[in-house]
C-alpha cells in the first residue's frame, strides 16, 4: 500500500517550516567543526544586525539568541512563497571539547556568525614523587 503525504496548502506558500521552528522561535542553520587549536561554530543568520544578537556560554553550552526583523516591502499585493524566517531565534549547542571560555571570539560577516572557541591546552609537566 502506497502512503501519500497529506496535502498542506500552506506548505506551498510558506515552505516546510517544521524543521526551522522550535516553539515560537526559528533556528538558524549551523556548522560546527574543529581545527588544531579551536572549535568553530558557524551560524547562518543573514539579515540579523550585530545589535540584535546575544551570545552566552554556560559551562559547555553555547547559546546564540537574537531577532531578524523583516524589511518593509512597498507595493506587495500577494505572497507567492515565503520561506525566510523572521522574528526571534535561539540555538543552543553542547561543545564536547574543553575550551577556554575567557578567550572565545565572535565575528559577524556576510550573513554568518563565526564563534571561535579556543581549545584548552594542557602543558606537559614533570611530577615529583614524594617520600612518605
């Protein structure tokens, strides 16, 4: 028996938003990768201003919150397709590699927020054996 997907007349206009929304907030796309010296989190947030962003670190959790405000379009009479999410967003991820939270760096350019989390480095050291 062939299963057919239920027809949603709004999906054609608004796209499939289910994977982009979490409650009343949308979630930006995210890449996380590792270099020799850092873990990099890169969020796709085109149209979001620096002033509308907030980045927090709580232990091993990295959170990015903000809002993307729509620009007024003059003369719009009918919407044909609407997939770009506007409004508040939030994305929280767990960073599994120990990092130096005092030297985290964030840079916003060309619609991408790049957060660099430098890895904690342990220096080799000699351990003395005590006489008891």
